[in-house]
C-alpha cells in the first residue's frame, strides 16, 4: 500500500555528540530538541512486487551513492521486521532546497520510517517508531514525537527512544534559522560522532550534561526564557569545543557564523532575549520568543554573508498525510 509521511527537522538545545554504540546509534547522552515548522521532508513509499529493485528519488536533487545505501539499509530493516521481500519505490522532497545547507537526515529518516512502516503494514507505537528512526539517523528519533522532545541514552537499544515533553503550542518560541552556506558537509555527522571520543574535552562535557538537562527541563517547565537560552548557548559552545578538539578537528563556524553570534550577543545587550545555537555546519539558529521575531530577524538578516532566513515555530512530529508524491 502506498503511504506518505511528513516529518519536521529539529534543532537540539542539548546536543547529541558521540555514540555509545555506533551500529545501534545509541547516543552518549540525552538530548532535548524542538521540531521546526518550516523545514520538513515528505516521503511516499510503496512496497510492491512490481518493482524489480528499490527505486529511490529525491525531488529537486540527487542522492549520493552513500545516501542511497543508507536508505536501502533502512528499507531492509523494515522489510525484515515486516517479513516482506518486495522492493520499494521511494519518492521524497524537502520543504527547503538541498542547497540551503540544512541537514535533512533527521526529517528524511523520520518521514521514511513512518511512511515505510505504514506501507509495509507494520503496526508501530510512537516509541517503536523513534527507535527505528534512530537506526537510520540518530537525531531522526527526535523528529517523530510532537513539539519539544527528549531522546534518552540507554544501556539497551530498546530503551533509547524519544518522547514529547510538551506539544508545539506550549511555548510561542521561534527558531530564526540563518542560512550562511549552502555547501555540503565535508565530514558526515556519522563520521564526526565516531571521533568524539578522541577529544580530551569529552569527559567534562559528559559530566556536565545531567545538570544541563535538569536546568533546561526546569526552565521549560517554568517558561523561564533567560534560563532556557543560557543553557542552550552553553551546550552549543561546549559541543563545538569538543568537535574542535577531536582528531581530526572539526571547525564548523565560519566568519559569518561568528558575526551572527556576535549580533545575537549585541541584541541581548539591547534588551532582546535572543540566544543562538549551531549544529554540525555553519548555519545559526537564533532562538527567541514570538514577540521578538521581527526585531531579531531584521538584525540578523542584515549581517553580511547571510543567504536567507527561515522562520520556524515549534511543530508537530511525523504524521501520515494523504497527498502522495507519485
Ligand atoms: O543525527 P546526526 O548524525 O545528524 O547528528 C546530529 C548532531 C547535531 O546536529 C550536531 C546535534 C543534535 O543533537 O542534533
């Protein structure tokens, strides 16, 4: 049966960096994120004996051979679970152009997991979907539940799942995503995670995470935006300190990244509560409250080197939708 799913990208406030188990993608630490309304993937999957092999299409772009292998491996997991042997046609598209430099693995693997498992007739709980999505791409686990999400590390693969902390309308937050580069990553995040343990700073990061998780959980519960922002910036800079001190070192910030981070600091001096976080790339996610959206957007988009700005609100997680892509 043909099924289509839509799933959002997400931004991590407490980041996942490094894995306990590379194959099973069990993270070294818990992470907390928010789903993004303007950055999502849609994927249609159909398993059928009419297909002589898996046929995988990215609308508006092309998958590399490595990406195709990763998608096929994910289809294999779903076939094995469902006990089916048919190939699939997969058509996917992103709401953002591939050239926007926004990582699509979280939204892409979340949408693929939901569409493919539904198409294979697999009944799955939300928790099981997060576990399965995690095997495709770690952060994809967080794109399945709604709104503000926590993904747990665990000793066993069945216990490393993600769940919703709050629905999207819990807090009127914005992620003003400032796109500064459109080039593909030189090092995939899979390879980057694998080298986290070479950083002498990793033990200090892992020791600090439980208290950061507690502080951000408390700030969320109290809707204390200042406390929330301070923790998310602290964790971002710490993750990048680890990345920059691993072997080989990974430096994701460009001069434009730094200029935007400085603009965010200036905004705070002017009394606007805005905080910034950066994933494994140069783009900056400026986090603020809905009432400050325009002033923050106007400030950051005027920085030189900015290509475009995408305004995100907190969003629902992965959903089946009725409009198929083929
Ligand atoms: O799931 P991956 O392999 O794309 O890794 C995501 C890593 C970060 O985006 C830097 C942090 C995170 O928790 O999303």
